[in-house]
């Protein structure tokens, strides 16, 4: 399934799996365990479904209300090819006298 944002994200897949389990009568605790999310998330999904007549599309990400992009599609294309590589930075933690490694 694709959306106006392209393919479904991992979060959206979890929401839809959870929604399916809700509609099939599963308990919140069971859903949280099966899908791998918090109980709070399951409660939000259940409430959202109830407020939208059990329409599963309410669990899919909607278009953001933020400022429109200043880049056109041609300008965005090369940015999609950039891989986000974690950078390792060593920090000396003077408080405990031990070096710590932080991933940014």
C-alpha cells in the first residue's frame, strides 16, 4: 500500500496492524505486545478509530500542515540519495572520569 507520501513507514504499518487487531476484538495489552508499542499508543489508536467510524485510513499519516517546501522536485531528488551515516564522537565525561561515546 502506498500513500501520498510514498510507501508506508514502519510506524504506519504498526498502526495499521494495531488497528486491524482492534477491529478484531483484541485486548489493548495484547495489541501492545504483539505490535511492539506502548499501551498509550494502542489507546490513542482505539480512540481515533472510534471517532472515525472504524475507518482504518485515520491511522495513516496525513499531509503536514507546516510551511511548504521551497525546493522543487528537481532540487529534492539529489537529497533523497544522501545516506545518513552516524558520526561517532568521543566525549570525556569529567564528572565520572570515564570517556563516553555518543552517536549523533
